[in-house]
C-alpha cells in the first residue's frame, strides 16, 4: 500500500492553509484539506505523475490544488509531501 509522508514544514503549511480558510468557514477548510490529502494519495500511487521541479532539488515534483501548489518527492512506498504553498509565493526564495 502506498503512503503519503508529510514533512514538518508541509504539516505547518497545511495548518496555515486550514487556519486561513477556517477564519471564514471551518467546514470549507476541512473539506479543502480533505481534497488536498486525497490528491496526495492519488499521486502516491503514481509518484512520477507530477511536474518535475529539479531546479528545487533532486526528485522534487509538484501538482496544484486550486491556488495551492504541493511539492513532493517520490519515495519507495509513496510520496513525501515537502511543502504546500500558495501559487503566488516565490518558491525560489523559500
């Protein structure tokens, strides 16, 4: 079975996304995070499916969910989610 491992930085990012959305609508925040994590699970079955971002590091790939970009690395049993950032953020600077 494939898994989604979540780095400490990605966990903080997910908490931040949830908090931002939940300020207006906690149910929408819950739903959005469930959608994000479901997409992560899908990518864990086909880890090479995401867009290659080798300029950010070896094996780094990404995909988007609405306005957010999820960065991950393929691992033996799935993926490791490394960051979740709003699409307007400068990833190179981070």
